[in-house]
C-alpha cells in the first residue's frame, strides 16, 4: 500500500489559494444585484432626480453651453481707429489734428472736449501755485531755498512773493512761469463734439480653427453710412454722441469732467454654422468710477513749444479734459469635436446614477423597513477557511448556516 503523501505546508496552501483567487478575479464577471422596491414615493423621487439630471445635461450642457464643441477663447485681434469732425470754441476752430490724441489711432483714442490753457510760459522765477500744499507763506522764513515739492512746479528760491491775484503770498519757485492756474484760459470744445464720427476697424483670427473675419463688409462704401446693429452692422462708423448715449451718460457733463468709455466688441462664433452667422456684437459702458470723486473723470497735460525772436523758448501748457475710447475685443469660437462629446455623454450617463444613490440612502436611513432592505441588499458570507493554519473548518449544518442565505418573508412588503 502506497504511503500517503505528506500535506503541503500551511504557507504554500495560502499562496495557492491566493493565486486561484487572483486568476478567478481576472476571468470572472461581476454584476450588481438588482432589487425591486415597490414604493411609489421613492420611485417618484428616483425618476424625478433622473429627469432633472437629464434635462440639465441636454438643455444646459449640450444646448446652452454647447459642450459637444471644441472651443477657443480670446481671438487674435487688430484695431485701427480714425476720428473725423470739426468743432469750435470761444476763440477758434478745431480740427482732428488738434483734439485727437494719439493722432495715429489705435485701440485707445482720446478726444479732447475741454482745455485749461496756460499760454506763454518761459523759464524763470514766479509764485508757486496756491493749490500746492504748504506753498502759502508770510515771510521768507517760511520758504526754504532749494526745497523741492514733487507735487509742485519747481524749486523754491527762498523768497515769499505776492500771488498772481488777491492778497495771498506764496513761495517763489524757479520753473516754467507763470505756473498753471496763474493765468489759465478755459476753452470748451464739446459744442459740436457729439457729431464726431469714429471708424473702428477690427479684424480677428482664431488660429485653432484657422478662421478670420473683419467687421467691415467687402466692397462696403463707408462714406455714406453709420452703424446700425439691425440694418447696417458692417458699417463700424459711430457718432461720439451715440457712444456716450449707449453708455448711459450725459454728454455735456462727461465733456466737462472727462471720462473713459469702453466699446466692447464680442465675437461669439459657432463654426458649425455658415460664416455669415458669425457677426460682431457691440456694447458700450463707462469704465472709470463715475461716483468716486478721487478717480472719476479723465484728463492729461501736454505742451506746445515755440521760440520768440529765435532766442527765448516759450511754451503753451494745456491741461486737456476729454472722452477716452477704449476698444476691447473678446469672444469665443466653437466647432463640433468627438472627444468633448464622448466625455460629456459619459459624464451625463454616470450622473444619472446619482438618483439610485440618493434613493438607496433614503431607504437605508429613513424608511421604516430599512433593516429589511439592508438585509436583502447586502449578503454576508462567512469564510470557511482558516487562513492561519491552512485547514478547513467544519461545515455547519444547514440549520446552523447564516440566515442571510435564506429568503425571509417580507420582500413583497418592500
């Protein structure tokens, strides 16, 4: 009689069982257990959650957001502006070369509507402006020679001299004299300014889709047209008064204090449609804080130089108030792409499972028969192998087996 083969070591048995388990996990297919719970309220909640998720993805994600498209934001853009018109003040007629800064045109253009002019300034000594902090004085002791105030107009000479008008005295400075506000003239250019016309030429390019377009129609005659969003959207010639009105501002007030108006051109293009459906949309709004006295308004200074008798250099200092036009271009282009479509469809299908998760949570937490539902949803299996010694434990009698393997009454009551 052959001798019995010695048993395998406990460790080898464990390794063999683990290997069989891994091999089984690789080849076996697992499917979730489905339990039908007949509860109208819970079924209604489940379907409503699924319907809301479905509506969100169909209407908002795919129709409104067009998430089935590949998109590109921030088009490459070029802007050219040109202002035309003449106006008059109390002293002269003004043309474009005098009231438009900078003259070459670009995305930012300033149109001067009021000037404070200090004529015939020459280098010399004169009283400091009374508006400069600590410039007033009573004697020479109040003025320190060589002192420089960065908010002032020059270097103090150490003398206290009478002001240009009135009984006040200020410290004398070495500067361009007379200083600003000494003999200032006020000139208003805004009388005819609402009729100034501004041509805004804009071309955009979306490099990802190799798509380019401009806001001027080919073969368009720009000499006899002005902008109209409905009847003539490809004639980008705007009257200055129209721009200010669309921004909700009073032209006379803005012309006196100055301000910044933004012309926003929006290029939102659905490239799945024809090119004619990609049109610029214009909007206008004031950019500087209107109700903040410290930072509202817009002004700048510049000077015009000339010589008297070919020897003395003289200049006219101008503090200009005006309406600055900032042209801002933005937009987004989209075109159908398979990859974002698949990703969003998968997200939609996965999100529908939120309804089941919510209803399971309600059943397991708040329902009266939550223990019975938990009993049916989760099966408890007792391992009959002792992994420590590698030997099988006695198999219990059917009457001793875990009651979870039987089908207790009450399933129909769910």
